[in-house]
């Protein structure tokens, strides 16, 4: 199955969707569900990448304003104006540290909230509804 087949899945009729998924209104048989699980893997919610603290901190330096300030600090250093260079770099470092701290805190809060959420999926297997927990 190609992924682009399902790009506009919401616009498909029920019959078209069932045909593309090779299933019926009665649901999948247990054997077919097991076969598809082996072929395609489990339906899971992909966690966001756990970037290391160093990468998260370095990502603070990619904004255009920060890059402009770093360029100004380098220009100032090249002209021999040490106090302005130190002031600009101090502002950039403090701003980047505060941004890092805020992003790290937000990522940790989301991670803790996701631990509290219990997601379940109702599926139709051999004409019977079954509930399964979703793995995160």
C-alpha cells in the first residue's frame, strides 16, 4: 500500500475506504489482524524526538535575530570594541539560556502529561467490538 493513497482519506466514501484497506464492515479476522500487525507494525503514537540538552541549547542560536547579534558581536570584536562585544554576547547567552530553560520545561511538562493520558482504540474484530490500549 502506498501512503499517498490515503492522503485524502476523509473524502472517501465508506465503501471506497473499506476497499482500499482490504477489509469489510464486519472488521478484520484475528488472523488477518495478526498478519497486518507483523507486516506493518503496531499503531502507536510516535513520541517526539528526545533531543539532548546540548542540541536543545544549540538550537536557540538559529533564529535570525540571534545570528544578527552574533555577527554584530564579531564585527565589534574585529573593530576592537571589547565592551560592546561582551555586552552583545552576554545578552545573546542570557536570551538563549532563558529560551532553552523554557523549552526544556515545556517538553518535560508535556512528557509528564502524556504519562497521565490513557488512550484506547475500539476496533471491530470478527463482528465484535474490542478495546485496546494505544502504546505511546
